C-alpha cells in the first residue's frame, strides 16, 4: 500500500506564492510508492485537504507523513513544527528549535560565531529608538555601505543595500514596518555562493552538495527576491572554485547545519570576499521549485528531484 504524504503548502507569510510552487513541484514529482495529498494553509490560517476545508487533526489522521513545503513565518520558524509534533505526525525538515534559530538572524549569527564561522560585522535595532538615533549608533560601529534586513524573513524580502546616512535613516524606518527587529550589517563585496547539506546521503552523515555560484542580473545589487524567482540570475553549478575554497565552504555548510541543529537538509549562503569567506544565513527549508537551487545541486551529483523527495520522506519516517 502506498505511503500517504500530505504536502503542506501556502501559509500565512509573504512567501505564500513561492510555497505553493514548492508544494506543487513536490506533488508532481513524488515517486510511485507514495500517494500525494494536497494540504493548503491559506493566508488567513484556514486549512484545506484536497481542496476541502478541514481541521488539522483530521488532516494529520489521514496521512502517514507531512512534507513541509511552507516558507517564511509560521512554516519555517518552528510554529507549524510545534503543531505537527503535538499531533505526533512525522514531517520533513528541521524541528522546532532549529527552525526558530534559522529564521532569527540574530540568534543564527550568534550560533555561527560560536561554531567558529565568520559573520559580517553588524548591529541590531528595534522600534524603541528613533530611526535617526539607530542610524547614528550603527554608523559609529559599521561604515557604509550597509545591508539592512528584517530579523525574521526569507527569500530576501525586505532586504536593502544602503549607501549613505540619509538613506540609512529612511530604510531603517521602512524595514521596521516589516519587522519590529532589524539587523544592519557591513556590505561585503564578493562572489555569492550557496551550499546544500543532505543528511545520511551516499554513506555520509552530512553530505555537502555541489556549491553553486549565484550571479544576479546586472541591475541587481544582490540576490534579491526578484533575482531569486525571475529566472534572470546565472546559477553556476558546480561553482568554479579552487579545491581549497571548495573544501572550506563545504566544511562551513556542515558546521552551520550542525550549529543550528538542522535536520534532514539545509542550504547555507556565503560571500567569498577579499577578507575571507563569510556565512550570511542558513535556509532550514530550502525552496524546491523548478528554479530552486537545491534540486539543481542534487541533479549535478547524478541524482534526481524524485530521489531527493524519497530520501527526505524516508528520513522523516526513519526508514
């Protein structure tokens, strides 16, 4: 009898549409031994099972495992993981604590630093002080240009590069409207790369997938939301790196995965700058759309999207 897989997609975050695409790709590529069931959480928090309204407990009783294809708030920050664990339903991806750490850029930076990984110089701010005071305080610590981003977000939503003090004041205020805590980091010029990690794959406990170099369109300063999903970005897989740098990045990706306590899979983003290799963040639920980076890396080692899904579901079911 086929294993019943509930593919959870949608969600209440700004990444709703991306999550729908990830879930759609998962449903379309499940191996034959699985039966896929469409589970949608809409933007207002209502649950649907095979297009029909349903309570979560009824959904979880109807499937053997949940493939978590949510992104952003609620899906990637430990909240839905709490719900799934409360109903004792197996699910793919990281657990409660690792998800919460990965989504919080302050806590993840601290975890990376403890693990000996380089992180950009930065400072934090909230809405307790004026944008002017925040900008002045940050300028004393970090010189321009700056990267301003919400503490809790994905897909580069709300991320800005700022080059002067007046724009810093304005951008701090705008970003605090998206999240009540923000982080401002030094801008590091260099090559942007990403490296996925798969657990218990090909005889390795933490298997580092081929590194991908990301070259955004000429009119993008970095790998922003548009660059991620427009199809205009060059993604070189495997990246053209010398062996020493390649091994360093693979080791850093494994260390970051372990530092956060990730489970099953993750994808870490880095900048190769003249001052060294810096980690930017870890995605505890990497996108799995047709344009996504992790499936491309899996394909580059001679595996397939369907084999990746089979592996992740097997990890969740512990088989």
